[in-house]
């Protein structure tokens, strides 16, 4: 199934997408829902961020080539994470597909995309094994972990380097019943393919993260886990268009503007 | 005014506390509310975490004596933060007053309290000055930033060191119309006063944090900002009772249990 959140006039609701058609539901996919008689073309509504997570988790550095290429640029030795220690991002920064990434006036030119798979939790869980982990996943969507590299390196935390308003595009929708091991992420900048990688090449996989996190944390329906990106990442600037494509899910597409 | 969230039977609602009496409201204090005819004694309901924040901010190291004493214990040089770079905590870890802090089986004995003031945002704000900052505050409550020090130091992030389930007691309620500069925080362990400090001795104050954060982030009603603690902190263990007291607000009181 393909689930979205959308706005149409004054209505904000969850919807089910079948082909080009969107059917509004009451309730939500996590706690229970009912299809309404309201249908329309997907193209006629504004898609919203597909879920507002109770907690917003991010794997951070989780692909080898990303670690080595980014270290090389800084003239540093690559350091691989020793364990699946999850990090956090913040809801203020979320924007849906098609909305602009806004680079603040005082940011450097080192604002970069990071295209990644997003895991959406479906069931409350605590202390699950790796074998049970995927049973607690609702579905998958796409994220762009936009980062201002000088703030990311220079500040004591990732607050503005990663969580400036509009720095977390997520969408366009959530797809259920996928095999995450079969997915590939492709990043395009102004139509040009910049990098492509297999989700399963992660240093720590989805099962490992969910199982390890759940030894200490309760995961809740709607929580999201961003899985990290692979490869070197490049600067984005005013007028650019970034697309993150995961066949089987869709395309997360955001224009870039710089504040004047 | 004194605001709480509470559960009574199957009702979960916001309420207004006057003396010993709690009056249930419909709606919430951020978007609008109406008093109902339902009143009861505060002692007859279960108090809940007074707000579930859209984003959960924490100042982290923000008091000089805490920095110097904790550095001394590690044999390290104290390092003061150069700027009000805010951090994050996670909603999964929130518990209300009177609920137990549960120390996981595999935690060391270095699980410690950190008693602090919590600022609750009342109005959406972006790019506010320090002079305007407090106009966007709804009120104040109390937090205990429980920390497992070996995980805090050894993991790549604070995920389990700070955000293990039950490690973020917050409450008992929110008090509006306070002068935060006049507040003192006192931490008691098993009835014994461990430390007491003035909120206004922070390295970076509430106005500085809100103003700086809002240059990049939109703050939303219900967001919380934990201001950090002062002084050395001590271990808590099975059977202990931790109380954080801020006269003018109240007392956040949590027993401690260790999983067997």
C-alpha cells in the first residue's frame, strides 16, 4: 500500500494512493482508519510530510564510501562507527516533497544533500531480536538529510548544521510491504545522476538498528529511522533541484533557494 | 496559572490547578481551551508528563560548576561551551512525577540525576531578539536529565546514555507568569539536599538560547528547552528517591529501581 498525508482546501488527512487516485481516510494507518467516499487525483492535492514522528532517529554515518570520501576531503583518517549508536534529528526541519530547501543567508556554500531510506515504525516495540525487527516496520519513505558542513563540524551539536528549518525533506509517501534489502537509492542534482547505492551495503542494517535501539528505547508507531547515505556529497545552491529516487517507493524532489 | 496533564479513569486531559483542586479543560493551553464542569482533588488523579513536545531541546553543559566538577572527576581540563548550541533529548524517555526511573540491567552504577529548569514554548517564533524571547514562553516546569555516564562518554551519541526509557522525568506541572531569573533549583537524594543553584547563573540564559535558536529554527508551542544543571552530580541506585525542587513551581519526585 501507498500512504500519504495531504492537504486539500482546509482538509488535512491521511490518504491511500492507488494509481493516480488518492482516497481520503479518517483516522490514521497506525491506530486504525476508515476509507471515506472522497477521492481525487494525487496531482490535485498538496502532499505533506507523510508522518510527524514522535521521535526522529537518524543512523548518521552508516555507509563506508561516505565515511572514507568525506574523511579524505578533510584530510582525515576514516573512522567507522563501532556500534549502531543512533542519533536524532528535529521535526521543525521537516518539509514535504516539492517544497524548497531554504539556505540561510549566513550559511557557507558547503550545504549538501544526503539521500537516504527512511524506515517508519508501525508497532510499539521494546527488546525485539534482529529476526523480529522488520515485523515492527510499517513501511518506507525517502529522506534528504541536508547538512551545512561547517556548522556540522564547528558547532557543539548538529542543531543548525542538520536541523535548520527546511533541512529535512521527507516523502513523498510511505510504501508498505517492501523488501528493504532490494532497494537502491539514487541521487540526482539538476537531473544529473550524482550517486547510486544499495541500501543493503549499510554498515549496520535496519534489523541491527531496531533491535539494538529497542534494548533501551521503546519504539512507537510513527517514529522514523533515517538510515544514512553513501558516497561523497556535493554542494547545493540557489536554483538547484535535488531528487532522491528509490524505485519501489518514488522520488523526493526539492528545489533549493538561498535567502537574500 | 498552574497547568497539568492528567489521567482519571479513561480520561486524559489538560487541567488547571487552583489550590488542591483540578479543573478539567477541553482543548489545550496552546491552541485554546474551555473549562469543563469536572473538578476533583489533584491528589485523586494521575499526573502525566505536562506536555509532549514536538521537539525536545536541551542546553546540555550550561553551568560552570557542573563543567569544572565533572571535568575534575575525569582528570580532564574543563571546557566551557563557546556558544549556545542546543542539543536534543527524546520523547520515549519522558515519565511524569512519581513514576520510577528504571536503570537497565546492564547499566553501570554511574547513573546520575541532573536537576534543571524546563522552559515551555507558548508561541510559534522565528528570529526573535533576546529582548522579545520571553514573550514566546508559555511557562516553566522541572526536568531530571538522568544520565548513564559511561554510555554518555563511550557511545557515538547520547541515545542510551541520556534517552533510555524513563531517563527523562518531567513535571509535575507547568507554571506560567514566573520570573525565571528569580528561580533556584534544589536537588535532594533520599531527603538530603545534594546541591542548590540559581537558574540565572547559567553560562547562556533562556533569552540567549531562544533568540539564537530562533535564528535558524522555528520554535513551536509545546516545544521544551531544558536549561542544564549545575554542580557535581551523584549516582542513584535501586531504592533511592530523587526530588528536584524549584520553589514557585513545585517538586518533581521519582523513585529509582534497577531491573533485575
